[in-house]
């Protein structure tokens, strides 16, 4: 197969769009299928007609990366405006800054610590009897102590994941930093921003190539595989095999949308850590575009729950039961020929947008290299296990 083969891509989100474009540039004829009536997957954005607010329809997506090549790639299709993610949280009738930083510590404990003093104070609070934290709760108790854990992590985590933090792996908490300065920028990455005209416009630019045909509102069935030289599948891994071993576990989100005349909460993201508040956070979407000036506001209350058959999957759970089930599907996937599974759903991994794009670029490059060698293309760029 030269650069004039036929490629099917399932999913018009970031994975599918980037792979499709890279292979179209290489001379392939690419058809992209998506069951939804729109492109861009879960990062789909649209302008609210009444308020003029750019709304992140499936919840906020904030672009951050240390990968300069990926940053330059997205900026080819959209101008990224400066944006820093500064999260607040309402706990016990007070508003605090996240991630936990020197301001949070001083406010919470009623202190005026300098950095060294705060570090020593928190170390005293830490449970040093936990030598090798295995669970989310153990990780939190070992590094921040019980008071901060129960205020800022326990209730929010139970609502987000639908289970006790004692059932979650310690690795989840390792993504949440504690800072002993006043830096409240949620991410450490060099490059951070928001696309000036929204993610949908960016993905439309990626898909804008004469070698790409997009079929929206169209379900791809694997019985169609033989019509193509290769298939890149970014739908649910278990769905590709008709859930023959059972369904992999996901969390989904319900959004309670409401509008407000003016500024509702003064920030983009307000978490709610108290367990008796049913939602995890409220997002105010105009604050994700701080360069724009609009009078009205569009807000979402977010509720997390177990994903049902007809729901949009957001977060792979990946507890012990899911990993055992996943191994069965990975074995089935690796037995397929001319199919590569990509993206968050196709590999059952939580992937940030920059990692999704990086893996899509690498997958397309690997496909071209393997094809040139007349060698088989693997089912996964990185094993989901």
C-alpha cells in the first residue's frame, strides 16, 4: 500500500482529526465517521446565541503542555490566548484557593507562615506511620494530614469517583500538587492557553483537507473494515467488540446549565468539597475567554455518576475489576489485523488533550513507517495495561 490507500478513522475528536490530517497529507484517502452530529468530540465548543458566551458543551477543556511541538501544532489552526487555570473551592462556608498553597494553608489554619514554617507545620500534620501509600486516602494522610485531606480532598473525591478514597489508587492524588508559596496556577506546564475562537473551530481547521471526508451522525461497524486498508478506532474499546466480556467502567457527568445576568461567581471554576453539596463544581464559561467582554453568563453545575449504556463516557475508572476486564479486551484487540485503537476511549486511559495529540501524531508516523517496511501496524501505540 502506498500513500494512496483508503483509511477509515472512527471518531472526529482530537485523535481522529489529527491522525486523519497527517495521513491525508501523506496522500491517503481518509474517511472519518462520528456517531454525533458534530466534530471535536468532548472538547466541542459553541457560541451561546443569547449571551455570546463561548460554551464548553461537555465541560471545560484547558490546554496545557510542555510539548513545544504539540503547542506549535495547535497554534497552526487557532490562535491560543493566554489563560491560567485558577481554581477556587467552597468548603465549610469559606472560599479557598486551589491547589493547596501557602495562602490556603495560612487561611485554613489561621496562620501567617512563611514557606519554611508551613512546610514544617504540614510535615508535623502528616501521618508518618504510612511508609508506602497505596490508596488515595493513605497518600493524602501521609503528605497533607487529616485536616486538609478531609476539607479539600475527601468529599470532592467521593462525589467525583462514587467510591471511598480508600478504594482509589494513590496515583490519582499524585497529580494534585501542594505548594509552599502563593502560586495558584493549577498547572506547571510552560504552555497554557485557550483557542481564541473555540476548540470546534480548531478541529475544523485540522480536518480542512481535500483528502478527508467526514461523515457525522454515522455509526461505523467493523463489518466495514474490509473496505479500507487500515482502521483507526477512537471509540470505546469494549464497544468495538460489542461488549462481549462486559462493559468497562466509566464515570460520566451531568450538567445543570443555567444563565445569569452579570458575573455569577467571579472565577471560571468553583469546586464544592462539602459532601452534602450534591455537585462537584460550578463552571462559569465566560471566564474561560477572559479576553472577551460579555454581559450575560452561562454556568454549569457538574454532577458525577457511573456511566450508563446511553451516557457519554468521561473518565475511565480503572479499578482492579476494570483492569482485569481490560486485559481481555486488549488481547482481543491485539489479535485484530489492520486496526489500531487510539485515544481515551480506544485505549481506556485518561489522556489530557496535549497527550492525545502527541499520541495521534506518533501513531500516524508509526503507521507510515510500518507501511513503508511492509510490516504489521500494532493495535496500540502504548499498551493500555
